C-alpha cells in the first residue's frame, strides 16, 4: 500500500509541474504590467466579462477579478461564465467536473482553445485550482460535496487576489466567499406532450453578496441560429434596494 501511495503522489506532482509549465506559457493578463500585483481598489473596479443578462443581477455588473464565488445549481450558468471570459480573449479552466458540458459552453460562444479541462485533478483538486489561478482569468472548481477548511480557503483567496484571477467553487462548501450564486431550472418553453422544438430554458438566479441586499431574477436561455442567447425576464431587488428594470440581452 505504501508503494501505491508514493506512485500516486508522484503522478500528482508531475501533473502539478505540467500545469505550472502551461501557466508560464500563457500570455500574462495586462502585458505592460507583468509582475505588478493589482491593488485591492483596482480589483474592485475590474470585473470579468459575463453574459449581459447576468450582469444586471451582479454587484457592479460583473464578477470582481480576484474574488471567490460559491456556486450551486444549473451547470448552464457556469457554461455562460466560461463562454463570456474566453470569447473576450481570457483564459479559463474547469477542474474536477468530468461531466461538464463543453458543447453548451461552445454554443454560448466559448473559445475552447482558451479553455482547459482537468477532469481528474487527483486527490487534491484545490491545489490544482490554486496552480491554475497563477495564469488564468477564471477557474471553475468542482468540490464534489467536500468542504475546505477556513485556514486553507483564506490562503487560496489571497492567491486569487494577488493574481487578479476569479475562482468559482461549485458543489462543496467554501467558507466566507465574496459572493454566493445559485441557479435552478424553472421551466421550458416550446415542448409539448413529449415533442416540439425547445425555444428557451428558464433559470431562477439568486445572488447574495457579503454586504448589501440580495438580488433575484429570471433569465431565459434561448437557442438562436446555433448560438444561445441570454434574455432577462425579471429582476427583483432585495430589501432596501429599488427594483431594476428587466431588459433583453444576448451573451
């Protein structure tokens, strides 16, 4: 058994070394400022590209660079995040989610050449995600219903801030994230009694930040000419915030 453990550790270390080499080969974000750690105030101003319909629900109209987001629910929203980042020239990765639908991401406009998939990250997916934060704009990490200790989550969050990368953690428990997002499928349009052409999938989206009111909304994903468009149907503000007008938007 001891030899099996050593072999597994060696494979894991080789995988990490290979990931580090790949990170070194990726062009840095903001080439003129390579090596400079963004100040916290700058990170608050800068956001990752997101589907415009989702931006209406998010604080400051996007996901802040250098933040950690806890996510639960429908995978289609994650596909939209990855599509928006890679379509606008960013680099992203999916770690520990072997059944993630790359086709859905591609239909939303994802550039798959800028999207890395680590379906089997080995015994420590959090460490793999931490390495990827060094060179990517967005890392989506599937925890598989496990929990991350607060001491470790603080270290990873600090690493994300220092590199201006955003970590989205799905399925498991991550203490004290910057933002919590949940989405559930709330309906379909276009399907009759077992047949018909699917016109849209409805998502109920709930956004909760550390401070400020929560926001909820309905977003429809609508296939259109080989692409999937995101359309806002309703936006409801939490207590203490004025309602936001809903408007249609494509990703």
